[in-house]
C-alpha cells in the first residue's frame, strides 16, 4: 500500500512490473497482484463501452468517408487536404484543396472530389462526412443531385466517421515525415 502511494497511485500492472524488474521477493509480488486501492476505486471514471458502427459492405464505391485535414510545410505554409476513403476496401485518395490553411470552399471540394474520384470510379451509393462547412453547399448539392445518400456524422457519434478519420491521421503522419525528409517548402513539392 505504501509503495502504491509513493509512486502516485500507479496501476496494479505498473506496480507488478516495477517489483519484477527490481527482483522483489515473491510474497510481495503475490500480494501486489491482489492489491486494490480504495482511493483509486472511488476516483476512477466509469468505463464506457467502445462505440462501434456496423461494417459497411465490403464492396468498392459503396460508402465513402470524406474529410479535410491540414498539414504544413517547412516554411509554415498550411495546406488543406481532401481525404476520401472507401470504407469497404480501405482505398484512400487525397488532394490539396486549399493553400494558406483555413476552410476550403464547398465548391473547391466538390470540384476536387469529381476529378479525383467520381470521374473514374463513378458516384458512390453513400458518403459520410463531418459537419464542416466544406461539406455543405455545392458539395452536398452535387452529391445528392447525382443520387448519392449524404450522411453527416453526429457530433455525439464520431465513430460514424472513424475509418476516415483514422486513415486521414495515418496519411497526415506520413505526409509530415515526407515533407520533413524531402524539405518541401511549396505547394508543388507538397503535392508530389
């Protein structure tokens, strides 16, 4: 109990790991494996179930997750990237839609979406987006006008866009590494 308090109420697993690495006596390790702290039990937050969405059909161009994120080059120029992920196959495409950061226009997002996706793959059955302004206006009208069901993820339900967000964060990390490795300082270098 004293050791648990000394180390700032660390978890049971951390306490056991420290005892094993310090080659502590077996009776102490045995007692620590059954230790419960009343203070930790009172303060811990209630566990939430992991929200999940049912899987979409594993067919190409059925459901797309569309999002916009920002990256910066080595001279602190900001670029907004339109990210489109096919949730059935995990196929991912991205394109620069806006320089100098900020919110890209819905018209620019719609034009980029058409050139990078719908011209060669056709229109999907569903598109899931967040509630950003770039997903409204021209973008929303263009999709619904072509028979696409547009679903905006609820603020309380971020997992509805989970696969798109996750794929976008992976791409963002890779872009940051590539920009740093190749010393990208302008839009042309970031795009290539």
